[in-house]
């Protein structure tokens, strides 16, 4: 009798087990995960991120937002990875976060994930010991700019760049820090942000790596409750039928 019960209940358990885990797998596959939420309750301002169209002093230089060269790094010019939607987010506690996936223009198998955060915020000028980065075809001065004088930029290799990992933190030897404002990417006089770096910490040592990050920014307006829904994912509709 005990053997018969086992024969009956074992297939039932297997069916229920399969149904439960397949359901979870489908749910996770369809679920959209947004690591950096531009509409979180503690957000001060959010910006959509793009590449500057061209360098204002030389229109032949165009189409990239990140460049890097040096020891152990995949030297080149990088663009935003297609089908991604990166954001720069400033928070009401005086900090910011940025996350961008980029691929090399000449070899799309080479990819980096750029993650950045910062604090020690100042207006119009960086704190003592730092200097703004200016380009006189884009920005005559730094009036109205925001500076984050303490920052860390993490550069993690993906795909063909897998295994590479570098960190850039303030202060850099060039004395620049992360800046936001009209003309702050030094490429265009429009709203942007930028960072110029020249040394990295890697595996407990220091690598000679230099590069820059130039970003065009568009203010992102979060939808208000009961007005619109900014992200609708896997929305389903239930239809009731009756006699």
C-alpha cells in the first residue's frame, strides 16, 4: 500500500515542482529590471544621456562619448551601446550616480560598463585644489555649473573586454572633477557633463591610463501619479465574460 502511494504522489510532486519553477522563470524573463531609477523618491534631477554630436572646434571629431588609452586597457573611442537607456541622476542628499554601457566604435565586441558616483557638491566652481575643464568654443566660464569634487568611476570590461577592471577616483593629476552645466562637456554649448582622467587604480597598483567622458544631457521629466505611467512592462488586460 505504501508503494502504491509513492507511485501516485511522486508524479504529482514532479508536476507541481515543474509548474512552480517554470512560472518563476517566465516571470523573471519578462520582468524589466531598472538598476538606476530616474524617478525614485529621493531624486533631485534626472537626465537622459547621449553623445555630443561633434566637437565645436572641429566637426570631423564626432560620434563618441568615451575615449580611453593606456596600459592594460582597450584603447579606442566608445559609443553608447544600442538599445540601452542610460541616465545621470542627482539626489537630494548632494550625491549623483551615472551608469552607461559603451561599445568601441571600430569593434563592437569590446564593451565597458561605466558606473560612477560622487559627492561633495559645489556651485559655479570646484573646491580649492580643483579646476574646471573649459573649451572656449563651448564654454567661456563655469558660471552656473555643478561640480562633484569627490567621485569614483568604475570601468568594468564586458564581452571581449572581460577581465578588465579599473577605478578612477578624485583627485586626478589633472585636477579636474565631474562637472554638469551649459557647455560642461566642452564639446557643445548645450547642457552636458564631463570628466577627464589620467590615472587608475588596478589590482592594488596604479596604471597609466588617460581618457575622457563627454556627455550631452536632456532633463528627464518623471510622470506624476494619476497623470501618466513612464514605464509599462508586460501589462495585461483581463476580460470578463458573462451570459
